C-alpha cells in the first residue's frame, strides 16, 4: 500500500474525491506526520438507463488510504452542510473515529444525520463560531466566512510551519444573500498579508462568464412571478437552500398566501435553521394539513423532488397522490432549482404529467427572471478572489476537468504565478517544492448502503 508520509517541511494536498467531478468531496492535507481531512461528502451514481431517474445509489470516495492510517488523521473539518461535503461522514466515521470540527448550523445538521445512524453521542463534535481560529493537530486553522446557498459557508485558512493554504470551500460573491452576513472582501485582502502559498478553489461555474446573481434578486423574481397568480403555487426547491425558503416565506407573506413545506427533508432543514437562529421570526410556516382548507390563491407550497425523483413530493403531486394537496387546472408549479446533469428526462416526464392535468409549469430556462440562482462563483468572481488573496499557486478543485482547466486559466490571467490541475488521487505538493505527483494513491468511488 502507499507509503506517503509528509515530513515537517512538507505541505501536501491530496484529494480523494471532488477533484475531477462535482460531488463527493474528500480532501486531505498532509504536514509533519499528520493528515487533516476537509469535508466528507457523497454523490449519486449515474442513471442505470436513460429512462430512469438517478438510481439514488449513494456513493463516496474510497477512504481506505486514510482509514488504514487513522492514527495520523488529526481530525475532520466540515466546511458546510451540503451533502457533497458532509453526507458521507455518518457512514464513514467509524473507520476514522476522530473528532469533527465545524460551525454551529453544520453541527446541527450533522447531529441529525448522526442520530439516524445511531452515532449521536459517539462522535466528538467541536462547534466553532464563524471566523474563529482553532488548532487541529499540527494545523492552525481559521474559518473564513463566505457566501453560498446554505448558511455558514466556511472557507478555511490552514497554517503550518511549512506554509499556508486557503481552501475556499463552496462560495460565490453575494452582497445581499437574504440570510446571513453579506460577502465581505475585507477578510480576504488580509489573507494576502498571510503569505498564502496555495489557494484550493471551487471551479463549478468557471465556464460561466460574468458574475453570479444575488439571492435577493432571486427573491424579487419569485415575488414578480407569484404576485400575479390567482391559483395555487407550488415551488420545487432544494431543501438546504434556507435563504430561498425564507424568500418564499416572505413572498407568501407579501402576496397573502400561507407557506407550507411538503417533504420531510424540507421540514427538517427549516427546523434546523430555527434551532440555529437562521429562520426569521416573522415568517410563519403552516402545517401542510391546512392546505386543503385554503382558497387556491392563498396556497404557496414548497415541495421536494425538483430533480424528478419518483418518490418525492412533486411526482406525488403530479400523480395526485399527495395527502395534503391536490392541484387543479391553472395552478402553477415553478422550478426554483438547477437541473443536475443526468436528471433531464426525469424532470421532463414530471413536467409532462403536470401539463397533462392542465397544471402550468415554469422552469428557469423559460423565463428571463432569475427564479433560480447558482451558489458558485462565475469568472469575474474567481478573478476577484485571486486578486484579493494573491496566492502563489492556484489549485482548482470542485469541478470536472474542463471546469478546473477554466479556473486555472482565470488564475493565470489574474497573475497567479503557478496553476496546478490534477485529479482525485494525485498528490499536490505545495512545499517545499511545487508540483503534482500523478496517482500517488488509487482513487475510486464506493457505494454506501442505506
Ligand atoms: Zn459542493
Ligand atoms: Zn455547497
């Protein structure tokens, strides 16, 4: 098996998942005989055939490399609560058995996940406030709070005696994010003075020109569409986008509607947001059982299943198999979500079955209004980030090869002296020498039983 042991003069980055794909992030940093894990996420396997939705087989990065030397693993840091960053931890933690470090909202989500697999109480969770500094083994760390599509997106400044790395996690520049602090470049320009050797950076939208759209503009777009509706409105949306849900609750309030959540994951997320102080007190949510008694123009429901998942609530509504709500001709189903590649046919089938009943649908590509906005940086944002932080080396991650290549080009244009691109299993050496050792360990994906 691999004998990769970082010395005191080494600073290494070794991604086991998430570099070469979007999903299942599992990153390792190595220094002075120790490893630090940053994120432990999952992904879904590709569809088995073109007529099916995703199989929903859960997969994650094979953790064997680090599991077999867990005495060298100093701890696990989770940057935010998206499934591609935290989702595999409840399944894999027994193989590591080390403390987990994260922020309060992510800790709340993690505790709920751990409870489902009987691990709550066994995992030592260190809940650290935003912007705080903390130490995990030989690594000195600090949260760098950014903006994204979930509360508390936390970049990580990693300082060692061999050099410093800024690991961005997922981010965008949002000056009006609806919930949480707005984006502030001030902290990033201070990183410049802290000699950032490498910046390991989100590449998801590196092929898109310009700047991502703010969550507040999405709120205005949703209000614009919904205010003129006279029937029921159902919105398909990702449950983790608490800001979007709060926007919809505000739209409900301003249009004389009642907001209800259809689907357990939505209810769980809003309850977690309440528990950690993110849900605004002035935005009520009614029990879905009330929906049937309301006049159509007072109904605003948010439902799971925007990717066409067969058992989720949108598909059940399309089959008129939702206990709390039936739709009629003229009602509107709006998709406030991206299409995850591979789900196009399942979504198309869902849309067709609504239309067959005379229920209208509105998808993002059918309107000029930003009824969904992405949580990742486009080209101008990446360029700005490189200019603020001014790292010596750019290491694009969180993307497919073409996204990472585009991110590297942006770094080059932004005068970052070196760019390193590679794939899961490659060892990126940041100090003492800068380089990539191809396939230093074997990276593969494993299925997770649930
Ligand atoms: Zn992500
Ligand atoms: Zn994310």
